[in-house]
C-alpha cells in the first residue's frame, strides 16, 4: 500500500501548509499532489512556493497563479491602486524571479502515474482553472474528463468544497481548501482546513480519508494579519481572517453584494469593483456582521 496526499488552495498560508506536511509524515505519506492556488491572500506566498518546490513535482497551476502571470505580462493595469486587487498586487511584489519562473512553467492539466494508478490533476477543470465543478451540477464535465482522458482517478480543487465521487469505478476527488476555510456551511467546525489522503493498493483506490488540520483561530489570525499595516484598505484580508472564527469563507457573498451595489450605482464595469463601492460595501458588511467574528 502507498499513500498520496492531495493539497489544494493553500493561498499563501505557510502556517497551515507546514502543519499539513507534518501530519502527512506521521501518516506515512510517500507522495504529494498540489492542485494550484498556492499563492495570494496569505502572507507567505513565496515561502509556500519554495516549500512546494521541495516537496513535489506533481503540481498544477491554479487561477491565482494565472492572475499573477497575467499581471506580470502587463495585462492587468486596472489592478493598480484598486482595493479588491491589492492582495494580488502585493503577492506579485513579494514573489522573486524564481517564483515567477516556477509558476510560469506549471501546466493547467497534468497526467500522473500514482503508484500505478492512472490519474489526472487539475485546478478547476481540464477546460478552465476557474470552473466550479461540484457533484450537484457538473456530471457532464466529469464525463467529459472521463471520455477525454480515461483515467481511474481525477483530482480537482478550486471550489473550496470537498467531495469524493465514484462514477463507473472512476474516482473524482476534491480535498477542499488547505489554506482558507471551506465554502460549505456544514464545515462550521474548529478544523475547517482540509486535505485528502489516498491509499493506493494494487493500482486501485483502496481508501480515501479527508483530514482536517486543527488550528487556533486567534494565533492564526495574528499570523495571517502580520503584514496588514502595509495595506491601503484592509477589509479583504480581514474578511479572510474573520473566516477562521466563523468557519465559513464569505468572500464570494461579499463580492456578489458589492458587484450588485456597483450595478445599482450605474457602473458598467464592475470587475474589479470600484474603490468607492468597495469602501461602502465593506462598511455595510462589517456593520451587518458586527460581533460575529472579528468585526
């Protein structure tokens, strides 16, 4: 038997990544697969990349890596001085040349031989890193992957929602987010950060275990906000730190609210969200959620 650990959506959270690796070593893990979104939001994106480079070659690019590469090529000038994109710009500024070269060389789709088990690794899907692929409404995408690659195991991330799906003896696994709490209300628990460990025997999936990384929300908040003083507008990073206490990743809810506010104000272009709307929306959010998490 051989054990493979699957990480996704680390988002610059070196503290949790190191805890996860220690747990994997104790579990006898022999190989690691990383499904992208290693960087941005968290304070240690470059250190996360350095750690992953030493850990494994079984890595694919996520949408956050794509965003940074687009910015590197000068394709995202609108990010400059925009509050929504401030974390992405800071991530880029904190990456060294080695980090940029590393993510530039990563594939979006990677076929793997995991101890004889034919496997496919993607971030969102084999089509797009930003695809939210969930069992509730994405069977056609699963079947398209099956038809195109005919693998026994498919590993996906991005959605921040863990699942384990068996379709015609083909396994589709999402380990959930390692560096940020899940987007699922059901994960309102103290061990929200997750990873997957697959036991392979005779070239087949013998067992799958979803494991959670325990953490102290107060200490993790202090770590996550250690560079908060360098931000012009701190709400986005604070919203993520808030999720360490609420056990729910509310960023999409906030973005949808802010985008609607921008539309209501007559803005035709809402990506990224204009700074004046961002300020109004963030104050509204903090007022409505006062006393629940860190606000």
